[in-house]
């Protein structure tokens, strides 16, 4: 089969009439083009050009191939132009700091897709726990996270703040407290997301600064499962208020530490002078969505039985 270089050669020779002129057009030596022409004719088993008074003229087979070559080259040029005009609009790879965050996306995605119908949003679930590393390695375009980027190669756009709360069953001894200290969590059965402890705020910002560890910890993969296990009296967990269901019967939320544990959510991307318009617009829609506060942000105190 012929390659793209053969089509370029045939078109250039047909337009200029000689290998020497074609070589200047293609920025190759005449010798290299001569080898390419011989290679194309050997692959096809036909002669493509006849030499007449120092000019190369197309044979019948050459005329037919030239017509095809021009169509191929036109298609390739159009594809290249489209890619240059929209270098990354076709795919936006996104991951978030937890799976529950994907509940924010449907209304935002609907408007974004209407404005960029040729673009695709791809959720990269495997980057959920370490989105910043995925950004740096080039496997991700956008991360929605509370992680603070400390590398110059990453840029962040603030979205909103939330507060991490301790969620306990109704009637729990801690439910009567205005806040809970790290020491009071030591004797509790703590339910957490199935992630390393160094990635969990309840450890890094509550327990470890106080140099304590709970006596029992159980990882749970889903937010819904965490909530139902707490409601059933199995243990306690740490979640922001917006993750709690509208019907909170059987649950009580308490502030962690006297000052509370507030977190800042950001849209993080790789630093770039030419951020794709589709990515910029997606972040703008996120900011508009949370301009009046976080999703379902409760007013403290938030204890609800």
C-alpha cells in the first residue's frame, strides 16, 4: 500500500514537472524523491511518469492515482486544520476528590455540551484519590478537589468552601455536644472512605494533629453506604453537610473541633498560556454554579434528628 509521502510526491511532481522542482517544494533531495517514486511504482506494479524532454509526464495510471492523491491530501489538510483550531476541544478528562461530587455535574454538563457539541467529557475514576498526580502526568485535564496544588505546573480556580462534620446516629451520646474533639473520637467506631488515611481529612486535620487514633476504623466505598451504616448505629463518619440526604431522620451532624474543619474546593488544571476554550468555559460554569455557596451548604449548628 502507498503511504502519504507517496501521494505528496506524485502531486508535487505533477505540479512542478520535475523531481528537482518537487524536491525544493517538499524540502527533500532529488535522490530521495527518485527512490520514493521507484518505491511507489514497484508497490503498484505500474509506471506513473514518463520522461519527455527533461520533464516528467503522468501516464494513464499516474493520472488516475493523482486524482485520488489530491482527494487524500485535501482530507488530511482539512483534518490537520480542524485539530489546530480545536486542539483539545474534543475531549475533557475530569476527576474529582470523591464520587459524590459527580452529582454536581448533570446541569453543568448539559449547558456545556450545548455550547460545545463536538466535545466529550470523560470521567477518569481511577484518578479519584490522586487527581493532582494524574494532572501532572498528563492523564487528566481537570480535577475538582480540596487538595492544595503546590507545584508551579498546576493552577487552581476557587469554587466554594464546605465544612467537615461528624455524623452520628440519633440518640448517640455525642449528639448533645456542640462540637467534638479528637480525643472523643478515640473510642468510636469510625467509618471512612476506602482510601489511605493520609488522604482523609478526619485523620490529617483532626486526629493526627492531636496525636490520637480511633480504636476501630472500617473503610466503606460509597457515601450512601456510609450514611446508612451510621443511621443504623454501626458507627460514626465525617462528611460535609451537602453530602447528607435531604431526609436526615436518624442522623445528627456535629462540628469537628471547636473551630470546625473547613475545606476549599478548587478546579485545578495544568498551567498553560493557551487553555482550551471548552475547559475555560467548563470552569466558568462551575464557578457560576457555586457563586452563592457550596452545594446544599447547611447553616451551623446542623444537628438534625
